[in-house]
C-alpha cells in the first residue's frame, strides 16, 4: 500500500519496469496502459496520505480520470488492490473486486474477472506475489492463491492453491508443480 511519496515513486518505477516501458517522450504521450497505471498509483497515494479538503478534491479528480481511462481501456480496477510491479498485458476487459488483495509483480491479461463470493458481504480472493493470470481467467470467492502461481487461460479458480504451481481448467486443478518463476528460469531446449 502506498503510504508516502517514496512508496509512490517505488510503485511507479516497478510498474514501469514490469510493463517494459522505456521512459521516452513517445511512451509518456501514447502508452495508454502506463497512463492508467500512473493514475491508479497517484489515486492510491492521495487516498492513503491526504486528509485536507483540497486533497479530497484532487482525489475526486484522479478518480474521474481513472474511470475515464478505465472505460477507454476496458479496465475496472479499484485503488489499493495490486502491489508494486503490476503489468497489464493488453487493453481489454479486466474486472477486479475492490476487496481483493494481489501481491507484487502480477501480470494480468485480458478478459479476467477477479470477484467476491455469492453474498454481498463475501470475501474476495487474496493472491500472492509473482503471479501470472492468463487471458479469460475467472477467480472468485474467499480463496487464497499463494506466491509464484500461474493461472492458465480461461481457468475458473474457486478454491485455494499453494505456492509454486501452474493451475488451469474448469474448475481449476494443478497442472504443474512449477510456477511462473520456475518456468522462466529453465533453459530452453533445442528442438531436434
């Protein structure tokens, strides 16, 4: 959670690195996803650190800016959900419940829905660090997903999973005992 100016700068830099965006003038003017994430992080900063009337007005302005950018890109992502290093892969529908808590270095793709359980008071998923959420994944309910978990495309995740796994299917089940960090560290084999 962003609680200081230093935290804000750290989150912004980690998000930029996760997105692979170079700080060029062209990217500053045209990279819409980066603009959305900057607005998200600034809103988090103002929500968490300011209490004056003027800061509440600025917070409202940032909320409107985030909503406008979110509608343009198809994102419904509230403040204070994702840790540093968020990487949104593409523009397209992404819906996240405001009660969710998702750790650092999450890569999320299009058509993902992360929501609460059946009741309005139901808890939402808690997802650890270094997770990959594939296109079309649906994650819901009072569940915990550990660190270093890859969730496959179109998976429906409605139960908890431990760390260091790849899960997929409807309903999701363990496909591999290797998470995204394990997969990235393996050397590529040559085809013969």
